[in-house]
C-alpha cells in the first residue's frame, strides 16, 4: 500500500505541476494511479468558509465538513496571487462557473476592484490533496496550474483500499 500511496502522490504532483497530462500518464503506464472526477457547476456562497489563492489561475474553496473544491479559472487572472484577495457578486446565493471574480487591488492607500476573471468548474478534492496544493503553491507562487481530470471521483479511494502485500 505504501508504494501505491507514493505512486499516487508522485503522479498527482506531476499532474498538478503540468509535468504530464492525464493522457500522458496513462500512456506511460500510470493508468491505475491517475484519477478523474466530475466538476460541480455551483457552490453555495454562504457555505464558503475560506479560500486560498494558489496561483493566478487556481483557487481552493473550503466548505463545512472539511470539503474542498478546486477551481481552475477560465484564463490566467493576472495579479490574483500577488493581490491575495478577490470579490464576487451572486444573484441567487450561489457562486457558479459562469460567474466572474474581481481582483482586489491596493494602490497607495486605496482599495479598488481590478481585473475580472471567469470561474471554471468546482472540482471536489480531498483534504490531503488540498494540503498538497497549498504546499506546492507556497513553494512556487503564481506558477501552479493544476490539471485534475473530470470523470471518476472514486478511483483514488479504490487504489488506496487495495492491499499490495
């Protein structure tokens, strides 16, 4: 099991850093170590407990019950990581993939909304994956561009449940 966990960590690191795509990982024989999951279109805005800006393209959303969602923005949002904060408006109490966030800029002594950036789908990730993403982002600010697939959210759990003795 330790070898499988290390392999999952290694391929997750490669996928998150854009070293290999999911397709390349499968072609290189890592098929059993890759995982996919379905993205959510919306999150309840009231339930968002915290956000971590991982890069100019990726935001981690923390929800109640240690639930985490990774959002890869439609395009790079220049200055997002550096600014460290953003705003959004909702009309129905839900933050959705069709919504736009705005970078909060501090210029001199004033605060203003800057560039607007479109959200992507919200991909559920585990607490361990969230911690890995945070560590990666702290090591390379503004450069992380996670690539997580979008089909089977149970594949990782199945791999971890297997006994490799």
